[in-house]
């Protein structure tokens, strides 16, 4: 007797979980690099880096924008089975919950410090939490207004980079409002420093785009895949045009280098903090292309990524603590002592670290170790419908 076919709806939602899981696995590579590399410089600095180190860092740029976009799509899919009031309340409460977790559990995971040397680390979980608070209001508006909000911020926010009109980015200057809104930087919360790596603008613009795109998942599969592909390709073509002329959408211009590889690196070296328009066009465009194709993909690798994608919050917390714990062990083995790594990665001692072969080996080990608990928790979420599971 043949097995029943998997419903089409499951495959199209699997494609979202697949992409979410894929970027989370790639994200782990970036964090392993942070805690294990022997390169004590920005891997995107063309004057110091090489191709392998550059693209090890660059490929992980896809993670945060796609993570936020897919959170918006999940909210949009949820809108089909909840009232506006219920959805707004859920987004508000989950946004507050994520901000709390970012400032406590996640920040401790990054620093392994509770008192001395503690630092509030506001990164992608903060960006998602803040975006959910904004979405809790936006869901009351018509879809065209929600889409307009997102597009205006994404396409217009680089006007804020004009030094004649707005403050120049300087993380060391006491500009807390500007750091929160656009530039990012260090802010004091009482006597404790807060590193705002992800300013609100334009991160809060990405989730509304995903929320509106969720409507495609009620349409014919072939039409949906065609639209996603065209949107993705259109975004990347627009990036190529804007980047070629060096006029708008990216604060740092590109230039021809002494080799073709370095010229390519210069061309795709885009600002993430805060994310430029051109950065978002490439990263979101690539994500939409994968979404357009992923519904047709099958196999063990796809299943693995879907498993990770179904438990993003659980995976995220575990991977930070696991990678940092590995780092403490590595510091002991190298003779620096584990306490030398009980801090953020930019405070690690000179001489600590390993080459990229070790980085990639630890990354693979991390993913292998995280799969069994992720699969277990995905099963728990599938079997049980407790309300609190939607917050994990």
C-alpha cells in the first residue's frame, strides 16, 4: 500500500522552514568564526583579508534580513487564522518577550558574564522584537499601507546617511536616540553599556514586507513561485545598477582593485550596520529566489534544514551557549585560560584563535550536536498545542 501524499500546503510551508533553517545554520558559521578565528580584524577589510575569510563572513550577511522577513511571513500566515486583535496582542507580547530575552539570556550567552563586564547585546533578536512591536500596530492598517511603510523606509532610509543633514555614524559619541533609530552604537543603560548593533531603521521595515508577501501562499503554486523569482531577480538587478553607478543606497563606494577577485569583493562589500538599501536588495533578493525554488526540493538535506527552521528560537539560544562553551575549552587548550573568553569576541586576547579549517570543523560539529535536540523539540511542538510553545 502506497503512503499518502504530503499535502501541497505542507510543502509550501516547508519551504519557509527550509530557508529559515538554512540561514540559521549559516548564522552558526559566523558565530563560530567570531569565537574561534585567529584573525583579529574585520574580515571584510580588503586591506587585510583574503577571499576565503571575506566570503566566510559575507555569506552570513543573508541571515538576519531573511530571518526578519520570514518572521513577517509567519505573522502574515497567522493572520489567516486569528482576528486582528488576537494577532496584534500576540505580536506585542512576543515582541516584549524577545526584548527581555535579548537583554538577559542572550546577552549572558554572548559574554558569559553576569556582573563584571556585563554588556547588553542588542542584535537580531532585538530587531525582531522591535519589529513585532511595530507590526502590532501596523496589522490594523490595510495591506497597501503596510507595504508602503516598509518600502518607503527601505528605499528612503539612506537619506539619513547625508552628513550635511544628519549626524555622522560614531559609536563612541553619546547619541542614544540616534543610535537606537539609525546609526547603532554604544548606549548606557544606567551603569551598564548597551551595544545597539541593529538600529530600528530600517530593520522594522523588513517584517511588514514579509507580512504582505505571505498573501502569496494562498495563491496557485506556479504563480507564487514565478512572482517570488521575479521579485528576487528584480531586487538583485536593481542592486547591480545602483552599485555600478555609486550614487545612492550604499555609503561606501566600490572601486576596481589590483585583482578581479578583490574587485568583486569590493563590489559586494555592503554595509550591514545599519543595513544599506543595496545590502537589503542583495540579501532579500537572494532569499526570495530560494523561496521560489524550495517548494520543489526534497531530500535528507531539506529535511534537516526544515527541522532547524521549525525551532528557530530554541536553536538560537542553544547555539550561542554551545559555541561560547567550545570557545572556553579552546582558550584552555591554547593556554590562555577560559576566563579570557568570558567576554564578547572583540575582547579576546591577541594570539588566541585558529585558522579557517578549525573554524569550519567546529561549525560542522556544532550543527551535528544541535540536530538531535532540535528534532526532539520540533516533535514536542508538533504534538502539543500549549499556548506558551508559540513563544519558544
